[in-house]
């Protein structure tokens, strides 16, 4: 689904047309091969970055799932924040 979204995104096409053309030089050989090399390099780098983010998120999720005290602390913290915001709204002057 993400792939289809990115392929159909016109902003992505504008980005590639405006940025990639700055790195293509006809005197260095085939424009098609230069564009293909540049595009494949960008895809590999994006894949590695996204894979790193996914692996880190999975590790953090696993770490948090094995610590029930973290869930209690998170609920207490969020409850305190929401109560504080509610109190601030209750005592603030209305315009």
C-alpha cells in the first residue's frame, strides 16, 4: 500500500525531476544509466533507513512489553498531564 501511494504521489515525481536532473551530465555517458544508478542508490539508502527504523521500533516495543511497570508509569504520567491540562482550562480566564 505504501509503495502504491509513493508511486502515485505527484510530489515525488516533481522531486525526482527537479533534484535528480542536477546530477545527470550527458558528457559522462548515458543519461538513462546515470538516472538508473542514482535512483537505485536512493532506493537502497531509503530501504536501509526504513529497515533500521522498523528494527529499532520492534526492539523498543519488545522491551516495553516485558516491563509492566512501564505501562503503569505511562498511564500515571499521561493521567497527570491530562488532569493538569483540564485544571488549567478550568481556571483560565475566558476571553
